[in-house]
C-alpha cells in the first residue's frame, strides 16, 4: 500500500514546454479484415508516451497508394511526427514507399545504400534480384536511420521529412523503435535530456465518479493549461470506485495539482492503494525492518533473518 505521497516528482521549472504530437498510420488490408491483430499501435503509444510524445490520432487504412498518400500528407501537415507501419515488403500489396513518395510529390528511386544492404542480406539466398530490389526503391528524399550499436547490420528506419516508416511485423518494429529515443533526444538539444518527458500520478477514490465530479471540475479548471486529467469509473473493485489520473510535463505543476486534489476531495475518500504490490513488496518489507517503531518491526525483522539464514544454508549446501 502507498501513503499517497510516494513517487511525486521533484519540483523544477514552472515553464510550459511544448509537447510533440504524433499520428500513427497502420497500413494493411489484413488489419481491416481482422486477419491480423494490431499490437503495433499499442506498443508505439506506450513507448512514445514514455518519451514525452502525445499520440493524437491513430488511423488504420488499406494498402492503396492513393489512400496512403492522402493520409500521410494530412498527418504530416498536422502532427510533429508521423509513424507508419506495414507495407514495405517486395510483394504486390506493399505500397507504403510509393504512397509516402506520392504524398510529397516525389518519385521512387533505387536508394544506392539501401540496395547494397539488401543485396548483402538477401542476394545470396537465391531470390530474384528484381524482387529483392523492390525493398530498396524508396522516396527520393529518404534517409536511413540505423541502430547506432549495429550500423550497417540493422534494418534502417526510413525517414521522409517528418514521416518514420516502420515494418508491420511486431518483432521487427519493437526491435527498431528504441532508436526513436536517440532521435528525439537529439531534437531536444539545448533543452536538456528528457525535458519533454511526461510525469504522471494516479489517485484512487472510494467514491463513484458522479459524486466527485464537481471536485474534479475544480481541478481541471484550475490546471487546464498545465495538467491533463482523466477520470475512470471502476466496477467490481473492492478497494476503489474511481481512478483519477493526472499528467504533465511540468513536475512542479503536477505536485501542485496533486495537493489541490487531495485538499478538495471529500474527507477519507482517497484510498491508500498500491496497484503493483508484488513489485514493491521487497522495498516495503525492508522499510519495516529498518523502522524499529513500526508495530510489525519485530515480527517482520525476525522473519527476514530466518529467511536469510535458510538461504545461506542452502547456498552453502550446494557448494
């Protein structure tokens, strides 16, 4: 259980930082037909949030060149970053490179560096050259972003203006996506590493959402320019009825908002709840061991010492 004050970020700058926005375009008829379960959008949303990027929209579209071009063009002019997944193989329905090129009125050309890599990776496997070279036909302005630890040995992210093109296979995308941290940190030069990261806080309440709506409204109105609130009713939980989330890229504003919420909510409505008890169990046990004034100190300290003794005897017996 948490006392409701742990994990609060340390106050720092009060300045409002611009949050980067992103749009995700998931490409593939197989997604629209329900033949493949899309996990890429969930993964990218989670990763981008951890990097301080707000995903503003996700669209799932088919494999048509015109449809891809239209969405890429619209997303590129609306959001700071655009991510596409799927449609970059050598078969007839892999139209992403053509669609991205058309979005920016570019031609598709054989990218010399990419062609060398494709030839190196696939040229000796007996595939027709004209087939494998389709994977090296990129929009004219495309640049390649490699894994810095495995340059020239990793499949590159294809970048065209503010559009980042990823494969649709989740295993490949998840292996490549961590490179975005380096890309985004380089884009924040001068503002400090991680300066745009989100900070979040969750408050659990034993009141249903409707009964605390006026208090939530007060907090939203007071911090409308600096903190984003989310309110989620919960059914069937024995401990709480509403989960209130708060997020901001200003640690100080998040602290202020947390204190404000704690002050305006009805008495005894905020629950001391730990949603990951197993993860924090060891820390909490040793906090009791170190606190001689805790009512459970003697019992817990004795249990821990006995456990450590058994571990020592076991390790000694196997050597």
